[in-house]
C-alpha cells in the first residue's frame, strides 16, 4: 500500500513524495444542523491526493451523498501533510468539518489535545441500511482505540492496515505456514539447507524491521509502551525484553536473513522477495500492491499471523486504521457525521476494497484476494495497536536507533538491552 503514512511507514518508505494540493479556507453555510439541505455545505480535507484510488472511491460517495441529501461537500485533496494545515485552521476559526488520516497521526494532532469532537452521536447514526455505525464497525476495532482527552470516541475507521508475515503460497518450503516460533525456525533451517534466504529485509528500514521486536515482545508478555513510559530505563530489565532480543539475535547469527541485507535500501529486498529470493517478509498490508509489478510467475501472495512463542493466547494482530475525525470548531459537524454514516454503508465503503484494493473494517465486505489472509486475521484474532501506541518520538530516537545495531549484527541481545536502557534514561532526562 504505497499511500500509507503512519507509524507503519513513519520513515517515509511506504510513501513516495507526493504533491500536496493548495489549502483554501473552509467554505461554510449558515449552520450545520437542521435547515434546508440544499443550502448546507460540508468542508472535507483529505489525506489522499486526487488521483489515488481511495480518493476516487470517496469522490463517488461524495457525489452520491450530495445527490441524496442536497449537502454540498467541498473536498480538498490535501495529501499526506493535511494535519499540518488543520492546526493553523483551528486557530484561525476556519477548521474543516471533516478530516481523515492514519490513527497514529490523528491521535497526537487532534485527539490527545482535545481538538477532536466526541463522535458518540455519530456511532449511533443509521448508515441507511437499518444498522448503526457502531453495528457495522466491529466493537473490537473501536475498543482498541484509546479515548480522546475527554474520554470519548473521536475516530471512525474506514480502512484497516495490519502487519503480517507474508510468503509465497506456492513455496514448497511453506507447505504448513508456521504458527509458532519453533515452526518458523524449522522453515528457516530448511530454507538455509536449500540455499535460500528465509527472511527478506532491508537494513536501512528500521521502522519496519523493528516489527520483529514489537511482535516478539507482545508474544513474550512484554510491551513497547511499558518501555517507553519508564523514564529510568529500568523497564528494559524485564526478562521478556532480553528473550525477545535473543530471538532476534538468533535470526541474525544463524544466517536466516537474506545475504547483503545490511547494504540494501527499502524496498529492494521486498521486490526480490516477490521474485522468490526469500521465503518470508514481515510487512504492512500494503506489501502486495507495492510488490505486484515484481511478482514472479506463479507467485501467490499469502500471509500468516506473527508466530506465538509459548502462550498461544498471545496472538493479537496489528490494527492501524485510517478514518474520519470531526475537529472541534467544525461549523457543519452534523452534516459531517451524516456523511461518515453514509460512507460506512456497505455499497459505499466497498470501493475501498474493490477500487483501492485495501481492507475495510466491515466483515461483510470481501477483501482483495491478495489480502484475504490479512482480513481473516483481523476478523478472527484479537487486535492490538502497533508498538502498543508508544510515544513515536521515543521509538525513533531510542528503540529503533538501538535496535538497528541488533538487527545489523553490530551488537548482541545483552548489548542491545543495556544500550537501549541507557538511551531511554538519557532521552527522558533530556526531556526534563
């Protein structure tokens, strides 16, 4: 999914530099609730650019919404930096009525500081199918999202992203996809014996390679959030941290990572993976669309949840949604809520799957074939936020920075734990 910007692609790897459309002031009418629908206007600033498939799917629904309700939607396809413009607009009193972006960008920009409206009433709206918004979006997706500053729901998701262990469904080495860590190592050992790399990875993509550590911590009973929250650095003494780091170290020392990975730049190795040069690739659900043009003959995109490491109940899968927020100060909040409910209809939201080739939160909308496994994982297994929604700046400057040395073989597990603990304490000391 080359158009994701989020914690999953914070380093910019999953998104090329895109042209951001010019911002204008929101055009509003006299009020957003009640009155003649033909006189109502709704200003919507979107993270998508006009030529992207998500934008095209949304535009179809915008046109249908206007035809049905008479509410004119003034949409501005702002691009990825849309939230950079929302802040100043809020201060000037020209806030848009509706904004979308990835959860991890919306939370710090709007929800955490009380700049997002309470969407409890929107969750209660009928989508037009005789079902409420809260009934078509699975409760587990809504519940995993942290509440806003005032303790209320503030985001309605319309697209789901996850991180899975991808493989070629036609690869004889993966006749039985690994469910446990030991089963994964068995496949890696067989791949090494056959002269094939087990795990594809680019050494410069710490934002993605640390998914291994994040998932292992989760499986071993640890938490990135707990590490980030401890200002002393002592939380790194949790045995789950050392165990997880040792498991990463094993992958490196046993030679299970593709040769030369430390000298390649994203997305070279995922492209090689799609040509069959490695068995597994741990990546976000945008991987199939990014790697499609490099796919070898007979290559079948499949994925499996990240393996468990002991307790089979620790099997949650990453859920990072893209969705809608109504900023505080929106002059047409009621109309914005009505559009959200309208877009959550099955016939409207289906465009995210059919046109944009991504997964929607609705279980009754089939995912694209290449993401069917990921959609099933999101449906069947518990959901978690990547990195447990830990502070993003801390992740970049502490966790990923120290983890890179472990993944690149420049330190061992014990060295990583010691250095990360020290770096974390120094980070928080500098913060004051």
